C-alpha cells in the first residue's frame, strides 16, 4: 500500500487588527497595489478563521488609526452609542455574523443597533460573508430619508437623474433632464456634475433645474456637485440650493486631500437646513464615496480599501444625509480590477452602509480600461435591487459623456423596477401618474400627446 507525502502545516500570524482585516479581505487589486493583501488563499482563510474569534469590543479599544492623529477615529469613538451596542457587545465577529443572518435581526432591531456599530465592526463581519449573506442582511436594513419626497421605503427604488454635459450647455442638460423624467427617473435627485467648479456655474445650473421643478411642480430635489466650499459661497448669495454635495473618505488625511474638514461639512449642513427648502423632510446632504479613494490619495493609513471605505460612512452618518452614493467602479482597475471585484465591492459597500444606518445608493459603473462590461453591471444592478438599495444612477444611454465612464441608464432603472415590482418614491410616483408618465399598472409608459408632457417638452425646447 502506497502512502502519500507527509501532511504539512503552515502557520500564519497577524500582529494587529489592521493586518488581520486586510488579510481577511476578498482579493482585490487595490490591496495588492498597497501591499496589504493576503499572500495566498490559505492565508486569507486563516485570517478569516482568526477574525471570526475577535470580540466586537476589541474594535473599541484598538484603533486602526491613532485617536490623537485622526479626526475620523475620534468621531467613531466619541459618537459610539454604548446602549445601542449592548445587545451584541458580548459577541465575536463570527457570532455577530450568525446573529445578523438569524431571525432576531429584524429591521427594527437593526435600526436600533446601528448607532452602536463602528465601521470596523461592519467591515469585519462583511469579510466573513458570501454575496448572498450581504444581500440578505442589507435587505432587512431600512434607512428612510426625506426632503421633497421620501426615499428608502421598502418596495421602492429611486433614481438619480444625472444630466451631465461636457460644457454645461443648458440645452444639452435640459434634453437629458427631459429624457430622464419621461423615463420615470429623478426622484432621488436631479444631480449635475459641473464641468466648471465655480460659484457662477453652480448658480446657473441650479437655476436651470429649479425652473423646471417649479414650472411643473416636481416633488424632487436638485444638486450641483460642486465642492462644499462653493456651495457655502452660493448659499450666501441666496442661490436655490436643495442638497449640498461632497466627496468624503475614511481618514483625516484623505479628507484633507479633498480640501475638506468636519467643520466645513457642519457649516454647510447648518446653512442648507437654514434655507428650509424641504417639504416632507430636511435631510440636506449628499455624499459620494468609493473603494480606492483613500489609497489613490496615499492617505489610507495602511488600512485595506474596504475597511477604510466603511469608515467614510461614519463621516456621512454624522451629518444625516439624504443620499450616500458609492461610485463603485469609477476609480479604475488599479483598485477594482474586473467585474467580479466591482460586484463584490458594490455589495459590501451597500451592506456596510445600511448596517451603519446610512441611506446607501450605488453608481453601478466601470471605466473603459477595466475588465468589465455592461453584463457585469446588469448583474450587480439586479443584486443591489434584491438587496434593497435606496437608489441607483440614471445616465442617458448609460454613457456619461462628461465624466467618461459607463454607468446605468434610465432604461436599466425601468428594468429593475419592473422585474422586482419596485416603485419610485411615493410623492414622485404620484406626480408621474399626474403627468401620464406612469400608467394605471405603475409602468413607465409616457403619453407624449398629454398636456403635462407637452408642458415638459415646451420647457426643454425653451432651455
């Protein structure tokens, strides 16, 4: 009888939480670029076994970035709600995973738990989960916000209408707004990335959106995605600002690279709330994030890109935003190489944000040099719809001609609502029915010969 080679063992050691979290992460190109990824599948599995045994309480005593060096760490620790944390405080990461997937983790229980969780806790548990686990738990997390309509209700899917134009041409922007509205998009926000970040350009675009909103009484909100300091400037000039935008990240250094501080965000939130432009709510902030943002600024502090991304959601949570959007594949294949990595990242980001009580949406997207295509985006879009994503992005033809990347189209949002039986935000859906854009069955079937549609077409032609 022949015997095989002797069985060998390999020992792996993980000196601290930062290393353990990085080695347990699913493979992605950004962590390889940063030199943080596990060296083998065996090391990755060993890290996950070790991570499953880590008590959740350890994340409150071992900071990934020192408390005295980083204002995001200070925010996470200082704002932690010990009472909310109490029901899971005795659990390990593995126990927490099992609890989340069980019947006791109801939507109400998860809502009360959110202030007691830190980004590092939710990032850790996500690393022990398959894609279906991320979907199943996120589906139970209902994060509802409001401004002129109500976003995030179960059974609803909102869409950001993104009418970008490479020169901010009013006619081009208006044509894209018309296209989106006639396809039932725009309830999350009509949000423009300006070609020029200046107060004058921002004011002109805000006036353009506000004119059509007031002319045909659209229950939605507008946003021009200029820097927060530009928004503060134009609010002082009485510009019609609904939502204040800012890109954010998960370390102080990364946010400084964006030219922002927490004091700036607080000032902008106070100024926008003071305008009292909301009708059904007063969530006035719109944040965007994305895995790889901190690393691309060399400001990740040695943290793996998924964990540092989750820390950005703690920044967002501080300011009670209407919308938080992970622009999941935008930064490029250096950070998320292919469709598989983009899909995993999108599901992780949505799960982590929702578990922290953040109103998560997702720009399901990729750059043209990534190993991904529109079929990959179809897959992620569908999975996020099942997971209860608050909103997605609508771009004419799915091709953003100003930012030069591939996203999702108005038709993609129609598909998702149709196959999953989802509706727009209630107030916006009522407006769509009045405009004869939604039919009696809730389908997007615009009646172009109706008076309401003719009014919209007339505005677009005038613009």
